[in-house]
């Protein structure tokens, strides 16, 4: 017999499995709105011009392929921390922030989860309900207990802020709280500035460790700096926290696996010790991070000219998504004027959270060949203006 006889078949991943199913569909009307990856209006993957330019520079540098230090490429870490916290941040100048280059957002979260498990044993991590499907996986695999706080109100298709605050109020002191830095996935609904202030206050009062997940910097407002607002507000208020940062979406470096984990501590000594342990965890998990993506980021973010150009391209991506969002709402209003569709344009970022039931999602996929996640989330980054009407018809049919 096989040693693997008792190994059960694992279910397909709820998000990446959607792409597999999409590929297997032979209908040419098919539309993949499952994964949050940006496409142009011809529905083709995009490599940003600034990335192409940076790649050329990196090739011309004729770098060797030696291992990076465990904590990564120093110029990458520097510009990444500046992008997240502000180049003029007093916290950076005083050494209160340490940075570990890691494997995009997921890997950064995973190292952070291992850190929580090792140094805060018994602490629960609170994630919003709903959240990105991988959050629960990542923390559970690292041996951390996962609990949820209320986030979405199906009645208003908006933020259940009082529910969120009540759940945080009853969470044990010292808990870890996952906060989406901007463009909450899957709902596309963020707290207002006033609400963020209340979240900050409760985190301070209850000694929570905020763990920001920044996967969409630039996709909420279109502006990279504006979208760092919540993280900077918490850091500047003196909270200790962890921040995972991904360049998958905003630089389109998905498969390069480039990102960072930042730790903000009360003083330099605590920050340094935390970094020494983060490196130890990374050493056992994957030893050291990959080189190329980090070099590309260092070129783009560290060069004022390329950085300006990136801001323009970022605006372009965010703008295209905004446009198809509006077109979709206009089309839905025309086809089904008695229903309220404004929630779609109230939501921001890459996604729209439709509130569709499982059966309605199945109708979208089985009858209309529209692929989306089971929670009713559609990625507008995968919609073109030419497909808006097709999608609107499918949505109206599925809701009726
Ligand atoms: N966090 C959130 C909320 C996400 O939506 C994603 C990607 O979909 C990630 C983190 C991490 O993505 P990656 O590991 O590709 O950076």
C-alpha cells in the first residue's frame, strides 16, 4: 500500500480554484471575475511601463545571484518602509520601524503569524467577517486561534460599524486585530476617517496589536499616499503594530512574490529584537527572499522620475476600474430600475461585493459562464467595457 493512502484529496482553493474552472470552460462568452488581478480593457494582463524600465535597468546592472540577507534587499526595505509610513516619518528616523522583505503579502502575513504564535502564545487574531479567504488559512496554519469581528451589514450593504466596535470591545485585551489598510477585500467598504479614529482608540485602550494588511495601496483612491492614511495614523499615534505590504496589485508584480513585513515598536531596542526573531522565523520557513522583484521595486519606488510615472499608471488602473464600475451601475439601472444598485459605486478598490447567494453565484457561472468567488464577490479589475452589458444581463437574471 501507499504511505499516502490516508491522505485525503484537498478541496480546490476557493479563489484560485475559480481560475482553474474558468480555464476548463470552452464557451467563448466566459468571463473571469474571480481573482483580483488587473486586466486592461482587452482583458489582457498588464505589465506596467515603469516595471519594464526598471527590469531593463536591473538587467544592465549585471547583478550576481548570491543570496540576499535573510531580511532582504536593504534598498528595497528602505523605500518600502518610506512608501508605507512616509519618507519624512519620525518613526523611521528614530529606528522604531524594522522591515523584513518577504514573499509578497501572503508570505509577510505568514511570517507575522508565526511571530504571533511564538511570542504571544494564546493570543487570538481577530479578522473581519467577511475577509480575504486566505487570512483564516494563514493564521490557522501558523497555530494561531482565529476569531471574527463583524464588518459587513447585509441590510445596508455597508459597514456594520457598531457591530464591529461591539465585537472588538468584547475581544480579550492583547488580541491581534487584522485591519485591511484600504480597499477592504471582499467588500470594498472602508471605515471613514472618524471611524478609523474610534478603531485606533479601542486598539490603544485594550492593548490590541493591530496587524495591517496593505495589499491595495493605490487602488482605493488611486493615490498611493492617500491610501496609506490609516497605517500612518496608527503608527504616528504611537501604537505598536505589524504591517504586511504587497506589491502584487499596485505594481502588478503578482508572480514575483515581492512584499514586506514591517514591525513598529515603541523604541529602537524593541524593534531590533523583534527583527532578529522575524529573521529567525524566516530562516526556517524559506531562508531568504527572492532578488529580482525587490530590485525592480527599489528602482521604481526609489527613483523620483519612475515613482512619478508609477503614480500616473496607478491612477490609470484605478481609473479604468472606476469607469467600468460606473458603466455597470448605469447598465443595471437601465435593465432593472426597481432595484438599488448604488452599492456598487459606493464600494471601492478592485471588487464589488454583490450580496449574491450561493445559488445565485451558481447561476452566474453555470448558466452565464461568469466566474466569481462563492461569497458573491466580483473583481471589476477583470471586467472590460465591452463585457459590461453581458455581465449586467447575467446579474439581473441571477437576482430575479
Ligand atoms: N491581503 C489581501 C486582502 C489580498 O486580497 C491579497 C491578494 O489577493 C493579499 C493579501 C496577498 O496577495 P499576495 O500574496 O499576492 O501579495
